[in-house]
């Protein structure tokens, strides 16, 4: 996964994050999208509405970077 310096991360637009208000989980490339999915349930202090919005941003980024999603909703993450 591409590592961002603090300055690089601060230069990103808020809409480049799954959780823009908190600036958590950047969605700059396929690796970041996969990472955002795997860490989704670890994000603290966000509401279900924020999670719903973040999932929509992840879905859009996944489509853009050709990342296959097996989950239809964030509520399915980790459920087998």
C-alpha cells in the first residue's frame, strides 16, 4: 500500500477519504480501497449514517480502481 506522509495526507481533498469529516481511510488507489474495506469496522466515533455514506464512497472508488467487492453493504464486512 502507498504510504502517505502527514503533508501528503493533509494535501488530499476531503472527498478523497471514505470518512471525510474525520479524514480517515483515503481512497487514492486500489490498495487504499482494499485497506479501507479491511479497516472499515475499526473506524471509531462515526455514526451509522456516516458509515452508509462512507460505504457509497468506497463503492465508487472500488468501481473506479477496478476493485471487486464481495459485500453489498458495510454491515456484511467480516460476515462469512
